C-alpha cells in the first residue's frame, strides 16, 4: 500500500463517526426545537442548574456534535440545536423568560430583543479581559446574534485567532486570519484560508420575513376594512342618508309645485308641500308632518346661524391684525348680517 493511500485511510478513520457521537446526534434530534433543557440533558435539574452546569453541558455536547469532527449526516443540525439551547439558557434574562413562558424568547412574537452574551461584541467592549467566552465572564456591549460556529469559536477561545484553538483542543480547519475593518456596529469580519463560514440564517431570511409580515398585516386588516366599507357602500346605494323621510317642503313662500300651505305647531311658521304628496295623509299623520317641519326648520336655522357666527368671528380676528387693528375691517365685521341667528332670537330659541 502506498504512503498516499495509507494517509487517506488514516484521515477517514479520524473522521469516522463514533457510537457516542451518533447517539448524541440521534438523541438531540428527537428533542423538540425549543426543549432547551432536554437538548442539553439538564431537564432533571432545570430548576437547580447553575450557569456553570449550562456551560459544562454545552462544552460536552458541542464537542460531540461539531460537524468538523462528527461526520454523521445530521451532526450540523444537532450542533445548531445545542448552540441555540446554550444561547437561551446561558443568558440570565432569556432563561428567565423561557422558564416563565416556555417559548423561545427570541421568536418574532416575543418582546423586543435584549442584549445577551451570545452576540457580537461592540468595539467599546473589546480588549483584553473585556468579557466574552474567550476572555472569561460574560462582558457587555454585544450587538447582534452570532452563528453557532462563531459561538463555538468564542467559547473555546478561537475568538479572533485562527482555527478552533483554546484549552479544549482544536479542529484543524486550515490556516485562518480573521480581522476587523472599520469600527462601530456593523463591522465586517474577513477570513483568508480555512473553511467558509456558515451564512447567518437571520440575514438570509430578513427580506422574506419582511414580505411575509407585510402580507400578514394586510390579511389581518381585511375584517376591519369590510366592517367599515360594507355599511358605507350599503348606505350610498340605498340613498337612505341623502333624502329625508316624508314629503319635501319649503318655508315662508310657496314654490310650485309646493303650494299646499301649512304651519308648524309651536312657532306657527308657514311651510308649503306638494298637495299630491299628502293627499292620502290622515289627520294624525298631518299633525306629525307639522312637527317634522318645525324640527327641520330649527335644524336648518341653527346650522346657518353657526356658519354666520364663525364667519363674523373670523372677520373680527382678521380686523385685529398682528400689531394694530384695521378700523375698516372692524366696521365691516360689525356690520355683518346674521339673519338666521336673528330669526332664532325672534322665535325665542337659543342658538
């Protein structure tokens, strides 16, 4: 056997899936996606599990399921589930929300996203001993969610160095040089050599989620639109709001064909109707018609009086000017006639 072939067999043997790795992948994939305690094998101690217990469980399972060491076809999916479980249970605020509501605190139906230890460090929090997984402790100043690969690298000390280094051993993924350009939120990470980093699902699906949210909003508004539009269309086509009930009438003076003279019961104001419209009316119905005429008269007079009052007030305001009053405008405002208001006063009715 040649040296080359021997080396290839040796590499395949190193990447062979062990029974322990296979069992871990199969167990994790049987869990519900949001059964985070179950995924990290902490279900039996969920109320007493400490931060150290969560980190220890993640360290063990992430090493077992990482796709670079576990060649099982579903290792990548199991690794992501482990990382997601750690992303929730390793954060105090998210863990409290999860324990309280039993749902993923980062779902789009949950409250606004909180800053957490599994996001990119803001440059203001960078530096030696500044927190993060490689520097000890959970430092502040994070901005955006990390992918499972980035979380793994940060946790095991890979940080911004090359490959998967750190105190827990490494995975040989080839030479890598990762550095930052610029500063502030939204900095870009450039990598030369090694495996191509996985694309963030959130970034890939942003546009699709926005379109889906827009259509869901439109669908949710349809019942409200129908609730208002259908009655409006019904009233427009029925004509019920455009024509008053009963025969048409005019006041004070006849206007053919409105020549049948009658008067209102209280104020004795003359009004005229078309004789053909009331020829079948009984005495009681005619009395009701007189009351209706009086109500219509008062309604029209009040509407006209309000308009006259607003017009006169506007003329007075314009006459005062910014600095000095305009005497001619004031005289015109004071001389402005308000016949509807005067008629209401004559009838003894308040405006």
